[in-house]
């Protein structure tokens, strides 16, 4: 039987590019927030609008983008079982499936933009800016799902390097265009404000999609020619994706309700929430790098039925991620004041941010365990477990605490206490299920 390398060196080879690629993704949204939050005019309203739209688009992307994990799991498991040739028509079918989903969802939301953001408590200037920002950024939605599908193929093939290059390029382009289009260049480019931030994101997403396509065609033997009949694994792909859709929907219920509650507390609060959420997502994607290594290797180990190595891998990537989260906690504590000023120059916004940022720092160990095991379970194809855990964590943990905190008058702090409870549910449930199933298989 072929030995699958799970050494420290191999994990780093997969994790470090995945970390860089992962943190590049929230940089796109964070850059928009930081740049518009420092404009001379309407900075607080613009930051609030970017936060509201960013949360809604993230919901759509992460609900439908979960096909990336399904594609990765199926490819890595077949690779571990030595059956990669058997699924050569599947990637093209999966990509077209992703594109079709994105077009359906885009058409279903585009004509109800005002109603959607009104539901999220946006009004007056914030509502107008939200609509302006969304009407441009939404066209990057199919491009992002296309890119995610290709990333899933590369992960399944145990390669995180090419996705890293794509993500870095997208982040650099987005940052440069943000400054040019939002603030303008005197005599050359007129300042476009929030619309400029949207155009910067859209252009960077287009460049990432083109690069991902080129790398797939040049660096792999994968064909994008759509062929029929449908591969038998497409059924498992759809079932796994549906479970992840439900999981991501419940996840985003928490994120959207948090934005809605923050918006109801005032423009300054939702602007502060945008900053906290962006930093939290940044740390999440940073932690997800080692999770990605666990994701691609666990699927291959499952395909090879090597449960002992799977248990060793799980211990290692969890330990590495706890070390990473310790580093992040120290950095966040040292730059506690500086981090807020990157995004805003408004005292009321910053004071609200400083009042809850410590919660994000303290919850990092929970994040490390939850996100690492979450990625491993995706690699193992255990999407039903992930669905059920998120449903329980959201509707029995997050939502009750969110509304109890509103009743008790905990304000902005209550929103982030609800997130702590949410992450505790997720981390503890995954630990229990893993020990009861895969730890036992390893010991037997």
C-alpha cells in the first residue's frame, strides 16, 4: 500500500500556501472597508454599507461556494483509493453545476436589492450606498464561484500552491484599485467612493477567475469539456453540497442576524461591527490554512483506509493551529488600538470597536479547534454531521443568546457573546463526534 506523507514538512507545504490564499480572501472585503472608512465624506455611512453588503454577499458565496469542499473531498478520496482516472469527467460537470447555481441565485436576488437591505435595517444614506455598492459587486458572484470550484479541484489533487498565487494576485489588484478608484487620481481618475470599491472588487474577481482557469488548463490534465452522461459521483457531490448549503445557510443566519442587530443599534455600531467581523474573518482564514492541509490529507487517508495516520494527522494540525492562534492573540493584543484605526477615524466607531474586540481575541482557541475539525470533516465527506452541528449551534446556541442579550440590554457586547457560545457549540460537538467515530477506528 502506498504510504501517504503526513510529515511536518508535507503539512507545511500544504498549509502555508493555503494560509496565504486564505487570508487573501478576506483582504478583498477588508480593503474595501478600510479604504471607504477613511474617506473624507460619508465615511461612517460608507463603512456601514460595505459591511451590510459584504455580509449578504458572503452569505451567498459561502452557501453556494461549499461545492468547493465537496469537489475536493471526492477527488482526494478517489486519489487515496487509486481511482483518480475513474472521475476524469466529474470536474467539468461540477464547475458547470456551480455556474448554473450562481446564475439562478443572482437572478433571484438582483431585483429585490432594496427590500433585502431594508430588511437588514439599512435606511436613508446607508441604504442608498448599499444598493450602489451591491449593484456592481454582485456581478463578481459567478466569477467567485467559478474560482472556488477550481480551487476545490486543486485541493483534491493535494495542491494549494496555484490557488495561493491566484489569491495573492487578486488581493494585490484589489488593494491597488481601491485606492485609485475610491480616492481618485487628480486630473486622471475621478473619485468614485463606494462605487470605486465595488469596481475594484469586481475587476480583481475577474482576474482571479481567468488565472484559475489558465492554471487548471496548463498545470493539470483536467478537461473542462462537458461530457455526458453524468458521472455517478455527481449524485454524491449534489448530496454533499446540499448538506453544506443547509450548513452554510444556518451559519449565515448567525452572521446576518448579527449585522441586523448591530444596524438596529445605530450607524456607528454597525460600522464597528464591520471592523470586528473583518478581523474575525481574517483570523478564521489564517487558521484555516492548517485546516486546509488536514482537509486534503484526511480525504486521501480515508480513501486509503489509513485510520491510524488520520488520527496522527488530526492531532498534528490541531496542535499547529493552536500555536497559530496563540500568535494571533499576541499580535491582536499588541495592536489593539492600531487595528481599529486602520478601518476608521471616527471616535464613536472606534470606541464601540474597542469595547468588544477583546472578545474576538479570547475566542481564538475555540476558533482553532472548530475550524480545524470542520475542515477535516469536510475532507472525510461528513457533511451531514457538519450540517446538524451548525443547525444546533445556530438555533439552540447563537439565536437564543442574541435575543436574550437584547432583552437584557447588553447591546453590542451581547452580539459577540452570542458568537462565543456559537463557537463553543461547534468546537465541542466536533470533538465528541470525532472521538466516538474516527479515534475508535484508529485504535481498533
